[in-house]
C-alpha cells in the first residue's frame, strides 16, 4: 500500500475505535485568586482602620483620663466590715507614709523591681509589645493565663484608674493611660509614682510604708539585699507573699527575685546565695485592735471566693457583712490574751500557741476564730495556715461514724479489744485489753484497738472517703490503718475539724464554713452572697448515735474538763512527743459541740522539739474549750440535740450486780528516778477475770481522773512530771457484772526535779544516726498512744530511721509493735520521711521499763505538721510505727 492509503486506513481506524467522552460539568473554585486578593484588601483596610481607631482612642482617651485622675487613688469610701447583726467592727483604712523622692530610693531597690516586674522598663514606651507577645505564646501553650504582659507603667495606670471592672475596655484604657504617662513623665518620675502608690499587702501602700511595716526601717538606704528582694516579690501577690503572714512563701518568691537580679547582672552570685539563706524573723510593734483576726480572715475569703484583690477591697468602698458574733469573738480574744489559760513555756524562745474556731452548725457561719496568741494584723494564722496531727480526735470521723453508717454496727455493738496485730501494724491500748468492748465505751475511754479493728472491718477506703466528705483534706498516702489513730500526712487545723464535727451536731448535714454573708459595692448593690446549701454526709441516726456516745466522753471520759451548763458532746486528741523516753506531748486537741455551736481548740508549740513540748495533755484544751464556750454562748437561746423521729437501736438491759465487790488491798507507789517512772503495785483479789483500774490526781487538781486499766497486779506511770506530787488509788472491775469496787488506799509520790539519765540500751546499734532537735518525722497517732507503752518498750528498738530497714530487735513483751520481742521485723521506721511516730495519750501512757532507741530525726514538713504516715505494710505501733 502506498503511504497515502496507509495514512487513510489509520485515520479511519481511529475514527471507528474512539468513543465520544461524556461531558463533565466544571466546578467553580471558591477560593479564586481574585477573591483572595479582595479579602486581603478588606482585611488590611479593616486592620488599618481599627489600628487608627485604637491609636486615636489610646492617645485622646488616655490623655483625658490621666488629666482627670492624676494624683488620685480612689474616690470611694473605705471598705467597712460588719458583724452578723450589721454592727460595724472595722474599716480597711490605708497605711501610708510620706512619698519618697526618686533620688532617695536606692538604685538596687529600683533594679529589684525592674528585674522582677518589667526588665525592659527603661526601653519601652509604656507598653512592651515584646513582653505581650511572649506572654501570649506561653498562655496559648499552657491553655491558661500563666504570664502577664503588663509593664510597670501599666500597673501604675491601674492604680490611677478609678473603676474596678475587669473588661477589655478597662484593659484598653489601662494601656492608653500608660502611653499618656510615658508622654508626660520621665521614667524616673513614673518609677517614683509607682513605688509610692502600689499595694504591699493588706492596707499598706508605698515602698516606705512597707519598709517600716516589714523591717522597721524608714530609711530605704538601710535595706539589705534580701529585704529589697522581699519587697520586690510582693506586687505579684501582696497577700500571698506577705513575709509576716507567709514567711516560707515569701522566702520562696524572694529567691526567684534574687535569681532574676543575678541573671540580669544587678548582684553577684555570692550576694544572691547569702540573701537567699536569710530567714525572716522581724516582729513589728504590737497594734491591738478588736476583731482583727476575724477581719483578716474575711478579707482573705473575699479574695479567694469572690475574686476581689486586696487593692479592690481597699479602694472599692465595699460593705462586707460577716457571720461574726461580737460576744463570742471578744471572749475568744480575751481567752487568748490570758496567759493562765496556757501552759508556761520552758524558755523565752517560744510560747505555747493555740488556735480556736467556732461555727454555727445550722448555717455554716463562722462565729469566732483566733489564729494565735499576740496575733498581729495580717499575721500568721493557725486557724487555716498551720496543720497538725489531730490524734484521737479523728476517730469518730474515720472509724465510728462510717461504721454506724454502714448499718452493720450500732453504738451498742461489741468491738474487738484483744491485743492483736493487723498485718505488721500492731496498735496497743493504754487501759489494758478484753475480749470485746462496746463502741460507746471504746470512744469514752479512747481505746485504740477497737478503732483500728473497726476501720479494718469496714475497709480503709470507707473511712478515708468519709473523712474527706466532711471537709478534711487527706492525701492518698493516708489510706492505711494508722489513719484510725490520727495518722494524716499533712495534718489538719481547727477550721477543718470544727467544720467536720458540725455535721454531727447538725443531724448529719454539713455546710461549708464561711465568714461572709454578703458584700455590697459602693453603689449599694449586692455583688456577692454566701451559698449555704447543706450536704448530707451521714444519716440522722448515725449523727444521733455519735452525739450520744460523745456526750459520755464529756460526762465521764477524757473530755470532762469541757463540761459547761449546756449539753456538750466532743472528743479529745493528744499527739505525743515521738521521742524515746520523753512522755510529753506535741499537740493537744478538743473538738466539741453544743446544740447551738461547734468549736475546735488546738494547743502546742509552733516548732516542737525535745525542749519544746507540752507537759499537759488534752484536758488542757478541753478546759480552754469549756471556759470559752460557757461565756461565748451567753445570751444564745439554749436548745437540745436533734433526735430522729424514729431510732431503732438495740440497747442492753442493765445486768444485776453482786451485793459486794472486794476492795483491792496492799496498794503502793514508788518513784524510780532511773526510768522516770512511778511504779505501782497491789495484791490481787481472789476472783478470776478481774480488771484493775488506776486513778491519779495531781495535788493541784480537785478530783482523780482515770489513768490506765490493766489485768496484772502492777503498772507504771511514765507521764508523771518532775517537781509535782501525785496521789493514786486502784479499784477492781468485774466485767461480767459491770461492777467496780470501792477505791483502795491512796498512795502519794513526789517526782524528782532532776530525773536521772537512763542507762544506755545494750541492744542499740551504735552505728544508728542520733536524733537532732528538729521535728521528728511522725505519722498516724492515736489517743492513748501505746506506741511506746506496754510492759516493755522493746518495740521502739526496731529501726526508726525511716529510710533504713529495721535492724534492731526489741526486747521483751513490747507494746510498741513487733511480736513479743521482735520490735524491728522489717519495718521502715517512723514514716515516709523517717522518725518514730508520735505517741498519743488521753490519759497518759502506761509504763516503760526499758530504755528505747531514740527516733531518727527528720526535717519538719508542711508548716509544723509532724511527718508523714506509713502504709499499713510497714511496722507500726498504735499511733505510730513498729520499731
């Protein structure tokens, strides 16, 4: 074929083989080049327009506001505080001093504020865009407000601006005033105004007033580096970083400031290190003012709950209506100023401190409070700042109430009271043992075995969750059996304890404690109001049974000193020293309630050590509670405890008793100076199953009180204090007939002033570390503190080092833990942070006839809280740890 024919054939083949393609509808693209360009144009135009508008607003409005408000801090009246009956009790007046010229302010002090608040202060024009951008990036990354971008000039603008609303327009106005300030004043003038105007905690304004308030120095050139850093640390949180109120937090923040000063070249490294190490200990001159402790607490609550800053409150012209009762608050304050109500201190280093909180359980309102003796304005408050071991005061909350709530127990239930171990945890009783004991008697006598046994029966988590439900802050590490005896790692305070007990007093309903009923602003508008919605935490029947049993504690138990002319229910708590061979106490408590009010009292040293311990036990706190509540309740209508409409609780019928019960004879008492123990002995009565009850009276006391119970014919009192004289007697108790004999003859003993040092224990490993005067790490503690009690104290010789394995075996039939002679087992000592757990007694301890290994000392934790509690797997004594 020719080339033409081949070409034609191929074209024909292509025509016949190709098929027509279906037509597709073209989609229009939404983002065309044209649309993108127009969008960018309008966005740019809008941005330029907004920028111009913003610029005009900043320039014109800022200048106008600055001229109108120059040299002004507020146009409102002072904020006023009222009691529950709307009586004025105080005002938030300013504490100011004469302004300081810039040339009289040390350059290093200025540098401290620049380094901390605005390191580009001398470079920007009022607004630091770089800082704002950096803060925005960090906020976005953290998904929260973690860093601010305000300059020193902007902070000054806030103080000049009058309104307290927190809106975008307020922030924009702040910026506009800052720019206007920079236009009209030099950097030095702005810094001078800033330092003379800003708040330094409470009602203290200005750098000179702050220097006088916190350091007693009116000449700023006398300030040391650490003092300058302390002041520069405060603007971020004037209340939080107040060195008088929160010295530890102030020190932490001061360290940050010093680091910034070093990083930016203002101080040398040796200067930084030296300044970081200084502890704040300045005590300002006393300024006594009624109700100051309550006013400070209410102001703190306004800040924390309602978001008002101290500055807002100081210049906002608010009216704060509180729940305070004037008579009750005055009674508490007067009691705290009377030194006769407190144990005399052992030296001039520390005084015995205290705390008390009273709550109206019907509405949750705080009636009165006091955070310490010699309380200063905005000072350290032990009402909520200090946390201490509650001892046996926690037993009703962690063991007895949740057991009743389970429905498996009643107040007449028989609980195990035999000497026993729960795994490696071996608590002990002070009053001896029996096969069983009623729940009511167990609470009245504050026995330890029944509380631990009961918590083990209902489950540790059940008790743990019940305590948390009543408002006491526990940590997960507290989930162990030592919790039954007060073993809480972070401790608690009188506010939490009073709030928790108020649920018993209020028929099982709990209201969160509060001090502010309402707040009105300067226009008279109510801006905040308390929410008093109750929460049921237990049944009415449980609350009633607990009240019935805890009334017996006050009638004839460890809380007899708290009796007043109204019905009272309550519980004592004592946290012993934690030092081997020392029977004194760290903390004493009484938490109780009448049908009207609930109150908690704590007493102790802020920094307990071997020298600073209480000789008295919980009756000291109970007596204080009774004295205050008797007078505080004057004029308050008397009520009765609430009782459920129907109470189905089985009660035991009284058992007929024999006509006679043989009196114990041959009772004798003798003091052994080598062991610092009063040894007691008597002849046995010819009846099996008899329990002997020992009673003691110090000669200054009017009546005898129960000391301990035992089934043997001898015992020892190691809680007798040097220089005092005691009288003792013993009775025979017949459990089956519930009959107690007449008292034996009385024996008197005088305790020597200078007790001899006991001989060293040959079982002690000389390689073990020796204790220091610091607070010993401690943990779960119970009322009657058999941790070191018992016939022999071998239990304490099993390693109390906290971090080292137990390596010393105890001797004898110890009550401190261990199993008849093996005090050490494999225990971990006294707590997660080391140390022997403190012992708790209400009343005092049983005898110890052999010296014990001293506990390993550890650093104190959580503002005086004594150590942390061990898990149930570690060896533990009753309120503590098995040696």
